[in-house]
């Protein structure tokens, strides 16, 4: 029988699958509106995300209580009820899960503009294949997928994203694990996103090669991790309203980062954490105008966990990005983060997130942003096979190097109906409103869509 410690390590693979399958689309917000769960040990690679408090009872007690986690004790949005989980195709010690999602989308403002408002409908096709190991100790999880969006009237917005993502872990000892992840992708920056060229009427394609390697170690109540990551970008061109070509190759380059985190558990319901990440950005830029920079972010605070009722993390710290170009200078300031999940019943999860950070409009841009955001959302299990989700966010953005201040209001509502093990249907509505003191950047849009998924 596996020990409880082993179960705790195997369980995150369901979360790893969600992590590597997340969308790579660029959002209008500097702080993305996401409430995806992330469990230990994968927070070792995303060190500013909440960690799970460890089991502190005696090993013999843990072993005697070794029972599978019931669906009702997992997050509402991602729980798998018996009879609705994918079947999969097993080949030796590997499991394969193919799926195909097709859908239709209505967008009330496809160019995210306040002067060139056009609505359109689009077809969305997303095939994917997940492959993961069934080994008792080490593990590998891979996902290959593509997403094509084809517009009815504005074919210039058509785009196809394709990616291969992977995550893996190697259990060196019962208290030490090596984590790795990678991504090879061909992606697009959507028109109207913060990092898209202002006058663009087509998406900006780019290639991304990313990898992370982390070592995580436990010492009784202490847990520590240290790792390194590299992201390599290669951008293509976009087209402007007047038909001219917008070359984005100045943003090509590599971003190197080192990161570390330590956690200490005072009790099963209270812990302390500290995380730090440093980066060096070597980007092409343009002659006479470098966008190379070095920076760091540190955050420290407390992790709380009151059974399955309340889980969250609260922290504060500092962030700084120092650019080689004296005309850009140094972007720095305090940073805080609070993320809480409250489950008053086993059918309802309420999420709250508040965050302040000094960032850039994109990893490869020189425009700094001081962003403050508050987000709240809820997931409700109406029936075993029907889940309702809703969220709302409010963000303020202050831009460095220009007299610009924006506020972003967003809402998101969806319903998902699981018909059986092999199919599901979902519908959603998203609303985004950006209000800027520079009118050219103001816009609002509604997106309404329906998706049908077949899986095995």
C-alpha cells in the first residue's frame, strides 16, 4: 500500500494535467483572471502560487488512514464523478486520452477597438491528446493540442495555436523530488491585448520554447525548492490598418530566471512561506534602444488551511525590473498577493484573489505597468454532471513612461453539462471593458460561445 506521502505526490498529477493544458491566450488584463488550482509540489515551479500544507500526523496514522480522495473533497470545477471520467486507452504503463472540442463564438468587438467596432462569429476547433504514465514512483505527463479559430467575415483574424507541453517528476528519495516541465509552441497574441501592436488588425504570431527544472526537498516541517527556467521567444509580423507590416522581431530573445521557495508548517492549518525569483532578459531590441533588463520579485506570507473549508495564502513583498536603457530606467514597487478558497458546502467553492504587482505588458516589452486587481468567483455543482461557474474582476493599470491610466472590468459566466464519459457541452459569456484616459485604448466587448467536447 502506498504511504500517505506517496499519495500526496501522485495526486498533483491531476493538477499537472490542468496546468499543462491551460490556454496560452493573451488577456487584456496585466493580472490574468485565473482561479486554476495548483497543488504541491507544482507550486515549486510557480513559487508565488499557494502551496498545500503537509500532513503532520505520525506516519503509522497516515498509513492506516490511506484512502482515495472522494470526489466531493476535490475542487468543484475539476472534480471527476464516477461514471463521467474519461475511459482512456491503455498501452502498457501509459494511458492515452484523446479529445476533440468544436464550438462557435460570437464576438461583439473583434478588434478590441472603440473606433473600429465590428462583430463577427467564429468556429473553434481544438483536438488534443494527453499521454501520461501509470508508474508508482516517477511520472511523465504530456499534452499535444492545437486550436484553430476561423472567423466568418474577418479572415485576417484567423489563427491557429499549436503546442506540446510536458511535466515530469523523478522521486530521488522519499523526501526529495526533481520536477521538470517544458513547452514547445506556435502561438498568437490576440488583437487588442496589452502586448499587441496598437494599430494591428491581425494577430502577432510567435514561437515559444520554454523549460524549467526544479529540485524540491522536505525536512520534517520545512520544505524547500530551487530551480531555473528559460523562455525563448521568436516573433513574426502583424499587419496594420493601413496595410503596412509591423515587424516584431525586436522582441526576440531569451529570458533566464532562477527561483526558490521555502515553507514551514506551524500546524496542519497554518504555515509560513517565502519565495524569490530573479530574471535576466536578453532581447534583440532595435539599434540605439535596448530593452534588456534584470529584475527580481520576492514575496513572503502565510498559508492557511482549515480542513476543506478554507484554503489560501496571503503575502507581501517587492518587485523591481532595471532596464539597461536609461530612458526606461527602473520599474519597481511593493507587491502583495492574497488568494483564498472558501467551501461552505461540498457543492460550492468561492474564490477570492487580490494582487498588486509591477510588471510589463508582456515578457518581451519595455512598457512597465503598476497593476492592482481584485477578482471573485464561484463554482457550484448543481448536479453531479452540471457545474455553474461565475467570476468578476476589477483592475487598475498605471503605465510607466507614458501618461496613461486604465481600469479593466470583466465578468465570466459558464455552465458545463457532462452527458456521459464520452461527451460534454458547455456555454459561456465573457465581458471585458477597458476604460483609459488615452481614448484610443478604451473598448468593451462581449463574447458568447458554445462548445461540444468528445473524449475517450
